[in-house]
């Protein structure tokens, strides 16, 4: 999504595309919990995890058709404002403890290059 190749219909779709790409690239992202999403979504996430590192050639017709369809979508769904709005609305459905744990995990997993060093 962020490379500017194509758009997405909604911010949730933009996030889902990003997560799928990350899983296929080999990033250890577990499938969503059963209480959060449908069985179909969890199955798709599991397939992405299994396909990590595999270099199978996709169907040329299908991949061109998908890319063409996504190119017709807008790019605003992946904007900083849209992603921020989505994160805030998702956080409203979580408890204080869950939000705190997510913030702590983000602080640990954040790329070291983005953190300001003390004394500089």
C-alpha cells in the first residue's frame, strides 16, 4: 500500500493488505483471534504465513486483474490521517489494560532508528 502502486477502498482494507504482505515476507504476525474476525480471514492469514519465503509464480491474469482493480481505488485510505483515525476508533473498543499493553509492545518493537537517543 505504501509504495504507491495502488489504492484501497477503505483504511481497514489498506491495513489488511499491509499485514498480508508482511506475513508473506516472513514477519512473525499471528493470525487474528477467533473473537475478532471471521474464519475465512483467519484461514487467509494462516495461508500467508505458510507462503512466507516461497517464490511461487502467481497467475499472470489474476494478478494483473487484481492490480488493475486496486489501481482504480483511491489512495487516501492509506494516508497518515486515515490510519490515525482508524487506530483511534479501534482503540475505543479496547480496555485500558489492552491499550497499555499495546503501547508497551509498540515501544519495544519500534525500529531503533526512529527513537531519539538521550543526550544528542
